[in-house]
C-alpha cells in the first residue's frame, strides 16, 4: 500500500515538474519574441520600399525584396570608411580597457596597501557620475591638448573603466590567496603572479568585459558626435545619422545600415557566448 502511495506521489511530482517546465518554456519564448521583435522588424523593413515600410498591419515579408537597400546604404553612407574607423577605435579601446582593468583589479583584490578599500570605493563612485556632467570639462581638456577631431579623444577616456575594474576584482576575489602566497614563496613578483597565474584563470571574465566594452564602444554615438567633425574619422553611429536629412529621412536605408552595423557585434557574441556566460557566473563568486 505504501508503495502505491509513493508511486502516486512520484507521479504527481513528475507531472508538476513537467507543467512547470512547459510554463517556463512558454514564458521564455514569449519574452524572446518581445526582445527579437524590434530586430525582426528592422530586418524586414531593410528589404522594403519606403511606402511599404509604413503599412499597417505590419507586412513581415516584403512583396519585393529590395537588396539594393544594402548596396545603397553601404555606398551612400560610406560604410567602408566608417567600418574601418569603428574597428580601429573599438579594438584599441577594448584591449586597453581589459589591460588596465586587469592591472587595477589585481591591485585592489590581492595587494594589501594603505587606503586600498577607500580608494576602491572612491573609484567605484565615479560610476555614478553621468557622462553629461564631465562632457564639457573633458572637451576643454582635449581641446587644450589638440586632440579634438582625432580618434585619441575617443580612445583615451575609454581605456579606463571603473566597471571593468569592479568586474575583474570580483573574479580575482574568488581565486584563493594561497595560490599567490605559494607563488611569492617561489620568488614570483606581482607581475609574474598576475600574468602567469591570474590572467589564465580570468579569461572568462576578461572575455565578458571585452564583449561589454566592444559593444559599448561600437554603438557609442554621443562621444564621436562631440569630438569628431572630419568625415573621414567618423564612426558607424554617425554614419547612420546622415541618412536623416533636412527635408527627408531615408528610413529603409537607416534600417539596412543598422543591420550592417550590428552584424559584427552579433558575430562576436555568438563566438564568445560560452566565455560570456561563464564570466558572468564566476565574477560574482565572492564579493
């Protein structure tokens, strides 16, 4: 009799678990659709005519695929030049920020020095200051240094990040101090410990920071708008803005240009997704 009741309870538990999984799957699919809806609409609109783009209800499959929209967007928008500029700025900023964040994170996590925690809290406090507050003073500094209308005005501020330092510090805190102590006993300096022991272990967190930094730098519109006037130095976000003219806005070309602009980020995320998820999970082990 007890076996019968046990089997009945197990069966109910299995049914309940199955129902919960089904409900969770439905909810996640619905949320996925909400997140993908703008991208799918953008993709569909990039292949339509201007008139067909604004038809209601939305016609997801164009009556005629206008592949010329991509060609026109690439040629009119000079995306070849803008791609080169965006790749240059994004890669330098990403490598620079990961390097400086690794160095600072190791110092704040594994090196004991006077005032370490106070300095770190002050550094984190800079995250609460919006860019609009420092925008004018920073512009005046770069103007006095003759860096306005150069890529250095975009690269130098982006190479240092309180967020990146915080993210990697949280990861380093999860690495046992015994590893560092054993390395010091063997005669390793802090630089040796960092690059030989810490960096290989922190690759997932570094990949996460690299993805965040690359995405932010690639999509940044405000900083290039402030500092860059030369058409040959503009980045992709500024290139997209030129399709909005004084008397007309070429929406289909904007959508085609947006697809062209977002493709590198999607490709990077697909290939680095494993490191991204692992880095997010492991960077919060200890805080």
